[in-house]
C-alpha cells in the first residue's frame, strides 16, 4: 500500500489519510463500471476516554464551546476504522470501496466503537466517447 499522507487538523487530530484506492459513499462512480464485486469489508476501533481528557472536558463544558480533546479522539478513531477497512479491501485486491458508511455505538460509559464498512470492488474506467467512436471519413 502507498504511504499515507497525514493531515493535522486544527484540533491536532491526525486525519485525512489518503489511500491508494477510492473510498466513496455512493454505489456507482461516474466514468467507471464495476468489473467485479469482491465483497463486504469493514474496519473498527474501540476507544475509551481517559481521566486527563475528562477533566479538561469538564472545564471546557463549564466555559462552553467545542471540546477539542474529544473532537481529536473521534477524528482519529474514524481514520483508524477507515484504515482497517481499506487494509481488508486491499487484501482482497480491490481498487475501490463503494457504499462506505461509518457508525458509532457506545459499549460502556466512556467507550465507543467506530465501525467503517462498505463493498470492496474492482472498478474499470469506461472508454471516453472520443476513444470509443472513431469516425472514418471517405474523401
């Protein structure tokens, strides 16, 4: 797999991993056809808060505003779940994951699961109209 390009958000979260394959929430990609469906892929992570972050969050809650520590935790958790889903898709030989979704569920107080899932496929670029129709003139 190609090296990931990390992006630091304003909250300090490491997000925006770029993968060598296409991730999309839609089922059909314009200009491509699904050559082969490889199957369901998923990736998850379970994260828990820690006491230090909770103390800062309580203080921010009093003053109001965004709780940046939790924003960072959730952003990095989403990226980790997506990474794991992509790894599974790459192992299957996919060049895209379509119908990508993310879901969150609480497991216990202070711990949540982030699940990324979709359908691993091999996409094939459709020939452009200029490539597929050659006009031969008979002068």
